C-alpha cells in the first residue's frame, strides 16, 4: 500500500487474464482456481490461486518497480524476521494486457487489524516492536533506499499543501502545530537501517489477536528507523503506545519524528483519497485524530 498518491491509467485485470498468464508462464499451476481478493491496497491487484498461492499484479509502473526488489531482498530478510512475510515463489514477465513484471507468492492466512480497535493491544504492541527491532538489526549492506527514505523535512511543502487543502476535514491549526513540532526534532543519530516504512493496518495480518505476518514490502529499503514508528498511531490505541515505545527504547527525538511521519502520511492520504477511497480516507482521519490527541497535555 506504499503510495502517497495514486496514478491514473491503471491496466484492467480480471480472472481470465490471470488464468492465461499462469497457464503460459507457470504451467505447473495451470488449472488451479483463480478468484479475486478484496483488498484496500493501492499498489497491487490480488488474485487467489488455489488454496496456497496468491498472484500480485502491479497497478502502476512505480509498483512494478517493487517486484524485483521483493524478489531480491525478501528471501534474504525473511529468515531474520519473527513473523511470516510474503517471500515470492515466481516472477512473471509482462504481456500485452499486463505491461509489467508480476509475482506469485505463498498465501498467508490472517485478519487485518481494525484501526484503533484491536482485541489485544498490549500483545500486539509487543509483537510489532519485535518485528521492527528484528528488521532494524539486519545488516544494511547493499540495501536500496526506502521509498520513504528522505528526511522528514523533505516532506514539508507537500504536507503543508495537504493541510491547506483539508480545511473543514481536520483541525488545520493543530495539524500545522504538530507538524512543525515534528520538524524541530533532531534527525537520526545513526546510519540508515532496513525499514518496512508502511506499517499500516492493511499491511499486517493477525491470528487470534497476535501478529502473524507483515505484508506489502513496496516501501522496503534503508531509512530513518523512526519511519516504522508510524504503527503506534496507525495500528495501536493510546494505551499500548508506551509499551511499543519502551520495547524499542525510542528516545524523544525519534518518537517525535515517528509521529511526524504518521501525520504527514495520513494528511497526504486524506488529501488524495477522501473522495476516491473511503477506507483509506477513514484510516487517515483516524491517524490524524490520534496524533493530535497524543499531543494534548
């Protein structure tokens, strides 16, 4: 779901196209049933392939660029992570109706958490912290920059533009004050680390309330570890945030940057999706509200 904007001109996909692609490029899976998967993501279209597989077709050229990155890096990172990730099993090539590379992954069962309404927030906070800590510890040598690998200040103009266009939808004065507070935070003291950079509800899977998988690594790369703190406001209720922060031993500067990242991403998402994607807009409103409440004494 790593997209601060969504580009027009997406190709049209359907189950019959997926069947033809599989038959032509992966005949060992030909004949397996194909069924569309409801998804709130903006980067890929998903089709279930039999019981155990899922086909991911990029919606845009930008998302297509993630295919090679996932095939290169996810198999290397997966053994060091405490939960399942979608390690690719096959890389498809472009065709007339599918202009970009695409992937086949192992299907992972799980439920997407409801923003602000998880059943076991303290346990989920510990699980999320465990995943983030493990990812940040992996040797960064040779890793690409994250899609969100820029300094927080590089988002200043776009964030202020989003705030200006959201009059009536958010408290623009409070949002501006929160954003400026985040910009005043010192930058990271250490080198870039591996970050997922999009730990939103739609990219997490739960089983019996516990984190069982992290999916959609389109933003994967090296960057400020504070970017992965967005989960505190995107996923966790206020009562669980201190546990998440303590488990990661996050200092004030990193926490402020993480809150700024969550606010900036949510404002841009709300600005773009409030008419076209009700789910994304609802999640973004929730995050903005949580960030602003979090700043109150």
